[in-house]
């Protein structure tokens, strides 16, 4: 689908300062104007104050004991977002919600796990982040446009609800939904590539060619950087290092292990032996604790789990997801089923016109005997039911055969295997899950070993880009969306 960044009235290019880019992730939310150098990054979570406690009787609550001025109860903050939500005291009675998990909406059976509750969390979180970090009042969003980045493997219904939040709830003037892999190629400055997005909770692979995300190459696996952190913590415990100050059930302790992983883990095959390190554990309102620790193979085995997921011990159904067909939306008159039927009817109409023109040319050279034979075949002597049934069946069979042939032809023209081989000449790694020393060389070697021997000579010139444009790979997709917003022409958004 093509979109334009030109206004319908004066045909002037839209200012990039009025374009807001939102990149929601499982761990972090990145948002900012298209004119900003880097986005604002905050934890993608919201902490809501619990409305009541079962251990506290209703009659003993402060709002039931006396009436305040103007009949109002004391003002309390109903929710917190970002870093503030992660550093609240347990006695404050807040419940932390993460709207996204494993690259999709965090729907579960617990409190706040319904689709309506998750949408409410996203609306509250995004509106508060826009007002706090971008200093844009909600009433002024009608003059702003928004770009929403979605995963390569997405659920159509979820994207529809998120777009409804942006347009109807927050009131943006216009919205564009674009896939992360397409933005990654624009952020890296390449036309085609095999985009590998290693996030905190998912790994997605997709081939992009000239701004188009190839459908058959999209795959998402439900493991990521947080699982590597958990594996690293388990390896430290096996080696005898188990500080009591670290509990992975707490968000602050997970951040400490995340910093340890990024500081000490690597994929450099030349680093061998035991190395001495000093571990500093910093917690709010507590003294800094220093531990001397010796790391050997633990520093390289943990990142290796990205290439050997069996080390993570992840079990469960649907750990690998691909893009499925849209089930159709009754509110969308131009959904996939409608487009498929209309394109099919247009194809049959074109075939019918071609057949009729061919028959007319043949009729011009027919003699009288042929005309007489044709009239005899069409006379009332033959049973109508048999002819009609055979005609309908043959028409349907021919229609199905044509559809199958056309589909096969399209797949052959698409050249999935050739597209992968062509795109794999340039592999772009984005996300924060593979920021290890030596990751570029090791990934290139693993891909080279896994390819058939006849293609290895082609892959000797393969480029593995782990830091596109020498910037943090976690910002690549967002920067690509900013580049798209700056283009004063029609763009293909996948």
C-alpha cells in the first residue's frame, strides 16, 4: 500500500517536527519526533495503583472516615510509567503491567490480561509518554502524524486496535503502520538485506527487497536477550557464584544481570582461560556491594545460546511463529478476502473477454455446415440439466486450475530461495540482544557453515552489519522510520 507525505490541500511536504514515531517493544518503548536525533527510550510498562486491598475493611479506609474539602479525597497518583514504575516501593500497592510480551500483546488469564485492559494500558502509557517526554499536549495531536512500528509477524486484529488508539483515542491526524524489518533497511541505508532482529524476548528473521517484506521469509522465535541473561545467571550459579542480593523475580535485579551480561559476555573465540572481574551490585537505598568473580567459559556459553536454543530450556507450544492469513474483518470492506475475490473476478473477466474475441474471429471463417452442427448441439433435444451441470463443473474446474497455476507461477517468479540467497549477501542485525564482542565474525561463520557447499563461495563476500551507521542497533528501526518520514515522495510501506 502506498502512502504520501504531501498534504491534499497545498501539496506541501509535511514538516518532520510534526511526525511522531512510536516503536513499542516487549521491554522498551521508543518514541520521538522524526526530526530528533535519537528517540526517548523508557521501559514499556505501567504501574497502576490497586483500587482496594482485601485485608483492609471498607469502613476503615480514609475516604470513609471523614470528608475532605469540596468533598474530594486526597489526590494520589493513579499510575506511573517507565523508570518510575520500576522503582516504586512494594508498600505503595502498585501492580506493574507489561502490555507486550514476546513481540505481541500480553494477553493472559490474570488481572489486566484481557484485550480491553491491554488496550487501556497502551492508551494511558502512550499518552502519558507523549505529554511527559515529547511535551505535546493531547489536544494538539490532531495536527501531528504518527508512524507506528509493528513486528514482522503480527496479528491483524491487534494492529487494528492499536491504530484505533492512535486515531480515535489519542486523536492523531493521520497514522501509518510499517514493519520493523522495512524500517531496519532504511536505517541501515541498504536496499535489500536479511534483517535479523534480536530483541529482549524474541528473534525475528525477514528478507526485505526494495522496501518490501517477503511474506514467506518471515519467522519469529520466542527467545531473546532476557533468556540469555537468565542462562548467564544459571551458569554463574553452577560455577559457585550465587549472591543473595540478586533475585531474577525483581526488575531491578534483572537490570543488574543485564548490565553484567553486556559487560562480560562475548563471542570472541580468541579469549580463553579464566579472567578476573569485579561485580558491583547497586540497589536503591542500599550500600554498593562488590564481589570478585572469575569468569571462564560462562562468558561465551551464554551468548552461544542464541545459536543453540536448547541451552535455554524453553518449552511450550508455538515457540516459532510465521505470518498467517488474515481471518477477515467485518468492519473492513476491503479486507484480504474482498481483494482476493475482486482480483479473481477481474482475472476471469479478462480471460472471458479474450476467449470471446478468439471465438468471434473463428466464427467468421466457419462454413454453413459448422453453423448447422452448432445449432443442432444447442437445440432442445439434448437434456438441459446435464449440459448445465457439466458446464458449471468444467468452469469451476478450469477456474481452480487457473488459480493453482497462477499461484504456482507467482511463487516461482518470487523466487523465495533466490531471494534469501540474494538478501543473505547482506545481513543486518538490529536490536539489543546481540551486542557482544565478536558477534559479527561468529554470525558470519555460522551462516557460512550452515549453507550448502555450492553457495559458500557466494557467501565469502557476505556483509554482516551489526552496528549500522556506527550507532546503537537498538535505534536502527526507529531511525529508519525517521528516514521514511523525511522522504518527500510516495513510499511503499509493505
